[in-house]
């Protein structure tokens, strides 16, 4: 039986990039900047532009800083995927989610100088920071890495017992 290669997970990264860019292009063409579409009492689709990092932090830094950082992290994760060709599927899946999300946002920064955000959760007048498909993928990847670390911690505790 042939082993599954972690590098095959890069197809997931490509799918994330595709979904992210299609959704952002739709927002860019269909909604004016700050235009809002009511979806539910707690969700709007709103065309926003983020020049910073998560939650618009570090917005005073130039776009090339975020492009360089995202590309460096993505390349590092791709090198890991190549060097650890088999096994550690959860880490590989996490890295592929993060790579897809990071590169999806890089494309925006290169094309526009900002990232298109549009998913706006809110409770009354309180709004969570708007985000996009790439941000969801990065968050899922980070959660999977935490899950993998917790699993390793539990395993190492059992091994010591």
C-alpha cells in the first residue's frame, strides 16, 4: 500500500486560494466599499479593506512587510511538508490551511495594497473584526496545530505513566 504524501495536501491550499479569491472578487465587483448586505440578525456581508494584520493591527506597516512575512512562513511550511513527506497528517493539514490562507491574502496585498474582508459577525452594535475565507483557513490551521500539540502532550503524559 502506498503512503499518502503530505505534499498532496497542497491541493487543499490551492482550493482555499481559489475559494478565497473568487469570494473576494465577487465582493469587490458587487459591493461598494462599506456597502452592507443583511444576511441574519448577527451576520452581514460588508465590503471592507484591511491594510494591517489580524484585526487591522499594524496597519501602519507597508503591504510588502506582510507579503514578505506570509511568503516566508509559507515557504518554510512547504519545506517542512517536503522534508516530512509522510505521517503527521494533522500538522500537514494545518500547514496546508495556513499556506492557502496566507497566500490568498498575499494575492490581495499585491493586487490592491490591502486585503478584502467581508464576513461581519455582530451582536447589536458590537462587531467582531471582519474577516474572509483566507482568515478562516488560517484560523482552522492554527486550531489544528493546537489540537496536535494537545494530542502530543497527552501521549507524552501517558508514556511517562
